[in-house]
C-alpha cells in the first residue's frame, strides 16, 4: 500500500500539490496519508482530507492541529470512523 507524507503546511497555497497525490492514491485503489508532520491546516486542507477519507484513503497519525481542525468544523467523526 502506498503511503504519502503530508507537508507541514496543508492550506490553500499547498493543497493543489496534495490533491494530485490524493487523486493518484485513489486511482491506484487506495493508500494512506501520513499526517504527523502537519503543523498548519485550514478549511481547504480539511476538505481535501475529508474527501480522501470518503474515497477510502486512510489518514494515519493525524497531527494535533489536524484533529483540532476536524473537531472545530464538526467533522471529528470522520477521523474516528476510519
């Protein structure tokens, strides 16, 4: 299974690059995203990760800021359901 390490900055300026990687994982039938290195995430980043989760891609080791962002947007259940 392919694993892609997310960048430190997962915001609107960097989400296009990550989107390409997520699309490649989805096209290959799945994989996982390593979220341990993320230090900044905005709503655009959360949307991308939520779409990846919906496509069956796993999010491993989400950083505290990722968990907090999902929680503040009312989406913590997505992290708990994978």
